[in-house]
């Protein structure tokens, strides 16, 4: 015991001696490290930009924009940034030339879009329409008919096809017996001054019409076997039923993501096997696999080793009008080859994260999900998706034009990644107003001002009918890739000074506002989730107090009867990420009710459709 006490004593003495040693007794390296001046944060940022200019020039340009906003550099600092930006642009050009030499036309087109957002001329190498058309021809030679037709249609939308190119794709569409695809390229050829040279046989085939009896041959029943589930001690067969339709002779089909979700969802831990069936319940089950999927649009691309008797065209599609007649084809309740008719009830229902959907009154039921909706000419109108619980008896379809935009990413395989800026937008009489910029996103990096109006995206101003402005903005971003540069022009007020920023997009989260709800303050989350824009005020309660600065029209707060200048205190905020929604508990004194204090609970989905 005495020995242990002595050891402790000598240890303490040694520690005190070291503590009081003069600085000169320490190593010179340690002294230098301690005495070295700390580098400012902006120098670390510049070092990062230098590295990114060589490794990822698009990100370097995004970071330069963020640096300029944060530090407002002048003099030598501004010159350094200009030099780094010029280096990054040159590296983007080099990357484009490498993509061209390697015939990676998709990459070349992506880089062309990024360079165009910077206002950089690419006349010496070509611009986006050139690369998209070159990609279409390459895919055609490689036997990828679906990808080739989609790329040719996009090229035609960017710049009308010349006669020879239109005839090239028309001939191939006739060869693979896709009548509606042939009809599209026939129209493209006829718009040329050389339309007299169209062979009569091609014209005759393209002008023909497919009957519903033909089309049902291209529709399959999808069966996802998930084994058995136990309920109250009994075992029940767990099977997901849906429909699908062929879009390529190689055996590619379109269906809904929610039909095949258990096949690819990493959180699903049970048994899952997918099949398709071409006839009744006595028909053979053909194994199928998932190629790609798009959760935001509830779409999936699957494949079966089968040569279909009929292939639907996603090229010659139609944007319908209210009252137009439509046919829905599918397997309601497993009853294969069922065709129902109805009309387009309305357009522009905002039920998905991106874009809008069509409401139809054609009878569809469980099992129709993923089936095609066509017009009397056989043109694809949309894809049936699951009914919505609160709207029993009403039926909806994803527009065919959005399927066409989604397909290239799904063809590449796996989960389709969509671009994301991190903005939540509200449609107002003045235009698209930014009401929220989520933290740790491109928009917050460059401090995009909340309350400003979006004027243009990549130089294109968007005007749309009421209720369609946000889907129109999403459509500008949707076909592009994450990692591309996007030029965003905003202004405070309708006639305010224009602010132009170039941002690099990142992959869109599955649930756009889930991460923001976990890391941002609850008063800021009131805007994107509930449409409630608050400003702090002094209150007597322990809960933070606010005044309602603005209520977004049509939002949850608007439906709950809140109005400007209502005093509000937030008493609770919960995020149920697994269930996909958030709850905010508030005390509010509504002016409309004579400032009577009311306690309210506001629910909101985390997958807002008003995000970019």
C-alpha cells in the first residue's frame, strides 16, 4: 500500500514538472505548430476549388458561385476566382471533346447543356441536338430500338429532323412493326420540303390503325409473389397484382413502381419473386426482372424473355383534352385483357412528386395499375396508377409525355436519379415564388433568396396556365442529369433586379423534405410543409412566438383557416420519416375569429410536389 502511494506521488510530481517546463524545452516542430497562424476559412475553400477545377469542373464552378456570394471578393481574390473559373470551363470543354472522341454522346450532350448554361459557345464541337441525334443513330445500330426512338424524338424537339434522318427512323419503325412510332416519323418527314420522296409503302403502313384487339396482345398481367403473411394466426397468400405493357420487341415492359417495389426496396426483407402472364390464370408464368425504376413518377421498367405480339409506342403519344375518349387496358382483379372506356375528366392533378396526372372516368380496379391508357387512334395517353384512398372511385394516369422523359434514365438501369436544387416554390399571381431553400443543397450553397421569383431556368422563361407553373418548371429540369450546371435567374418582386446564379444540381432525395425536417428549425419548416411563412415576435409564453407573415394559397395552413398577422406559437413538431409525414402543433389566435385562441395540429407529407 505504501509502495502504491509513493508511485502516485512521483507521477504527480512528474506531471507538474512537465507542465512548468519552459517552452524552449519542447521540440521546435511543436513550437512552430503552436505558433503558426491559423489559415482563414476562405483559403481552405479556395484550395477545394483548385482541386475540383481539375477533378470535377462543374462542381468547381458551383463552388466559385458560392464563394462569390459568401465573401464578395475584390482585387486579387477576384482575379484568382476568374482564373479558376476559366480553368474549370476549359476542363469542361476537354471533357466534352473526350466524350465526342469516345462516342459517348449522352455525356457530350450533358456537357453541352452545362456549357450552354455558362453562355460558353460550343460551335467548334457541336451542341446538344447534334449529340442527341448522334446517340439515336448509335443506339439504332446497336439494336436498342427503344432508346434510339426516344433519342430521335428528343433531337426532333430540339431541332427538326431533316428528311434523310426522318426517313431512317421511319423505315426502322416499319421494319419492327411499330405503327404509331412510324406515324410520328412520317409526320417529321412530311414537315420537310422533300416530303414528295416518301415511299408509298412506308406511308401506307404509318397511316394504318391498330385495333384494341391488336393492342391487348401487348398487355401482360404482373404477379409479384411475396410468399405468405400471418394474420390472427392464419396464413394468407401475399401477392401483388398489376398490369404492364410492352414498349420494345426485346421484352421490355412498363408498369408502376408500387407494383414491383418489394423487388428492389432495400428495406423489404421478405420473399419476393416477379412473373408476368400473357393469358388467363391457366397460362404459364414467365419470370421477369426489374431493369430500372423512378419512384418520383411511380414508374418501373421490367423485362421478360418473351417476344411480344404487339409493342406500344411511347413516341407517338398524345396530350389529351378534357372530354376526350380514352381506353384503359389491364387486368382488374386478375381478369386479363380487360378494356374499359371513358373520358378524360380533368388534367393537372398534383398527386406525384413531379409533374401532374390525368383524371379519367374509365373503370379501373385493383390489378389495372401499370396498364396503358390510349386514345381511339391507339396513341398512348398515360399509365394507370393506384387510386388514392381519399378519392375512392376516381382514377388517375401518369401522362405519357412524362413516361417518355423518364424512360432514358430507367433504360440505363437501377434507380433513376433526378436533378435537385433544393427549392420549394409557390405559384402566385406574380409568378413562381421561392418560399424555402433547404439546407445543404445547391440553392442554400449559393444563398438563393427566399421570397424571390424565378424568372428563367437556363434562359427559358416559363409561363403556364393556373396550376401548371410548377410542373412546367419541373419539366425543364426533369430530363437533365444530376451534376449538370443550371443557370437560375431570380428577382425580388415582379420588376426587381435580376440575379443570375449557376448551380450544379445533385440527385433528388426520395423524400425531398425529410432531411431538411430533421436539421432545419421548425419555424422555417412551416413554410415548405404547411405553407405558413412566419416572422418572430416577442411573446409571454415559454414557446417561441410568431406572426403569420404570409399564407401560401391552397396550402395546409390556408385550408386550416390561418391568415396574415395571426399570432402563432409552436408547441410541438414531430417528423415521422418512416410514415412520410410531419406534424406541427400550434396555438393560434385567429383574427377572423376575434383572436380566440385555438390549438391545432397540422399534418403534412414530406414528399411535397412543389419542389425543384
